[in-house]
């Protein structure tokens, strides 16, 4: 299974009375995500599913990716802050090793989960960054980090 972790893009700072969950993408975050999505389309990335955290900034990021990649989006509570390897195991339990999936979520959860999934490597996911992990075992869930793309790479290529 090709598993893609896309960290949500740049988001606004919470205003007075606004919850963290309601923070939206900035215009720069929207533009960068559109650019990244176009590049992923050129790579023929065609996930069978695209799961997103319910937080607004992640949902907006997923909407842009889903539209460009023509992938259906499903909001999953498991991807909210607190996401971990156990939650990921539940998310992929109905998928096959030849499937591909994009998950959109948050830090530090993605870095910790990728590290646990790949055997302890130290990962840092930047806003708008993308990691690909190829799942090599479903029980227990484990895989190999194939690549990690920093948002600056998307900017340079786009």
C-alpha cells in the first residue's frame, strides 16, 4: 500500500473567540496547496481514498487535493489531533496492500506516526509537506519511508 501523509497547509492564527479547530487556510496556504496538487497530478498520484481530519484547515487542504486528483474525500475523526499508529491501523484495516491512500492531518501527530510506522526514524513534517510510506506489513502495520517532500520543493518545481 502506498500511504501518503499530507500535512495541512499554512493556516491563519486563531483570532479572539475562534477555536483552533475553526482556523482556515491563508490565501498563501490555498495557493501553495493548489500548486502541490497540480504537481501530484503530474506524478499520476491516484489514491483510491483521501481521508482528512475534521479541522477546517485540514478539510480545506483535502478539498483542494481531492478536486485536483479527482479523489473522493472522507472526513475521519481519527485524523484529528491525537492521531497515532493505532488510529492509522484502524483507518487502513479495510484496504489492500495494492491500494493507495492520502491522509491529511496535523503535527506533531504525523511525524510521530510515520516514525512509529517506519521503525523509529526522526521525521519532521512541514505545513504543506508530503511523505510517502510504502506499507510492507498489515499485521503489525509497518512500512518504509520512500520519500519526504518539503513544501519548498513543491514551490521550486511549480
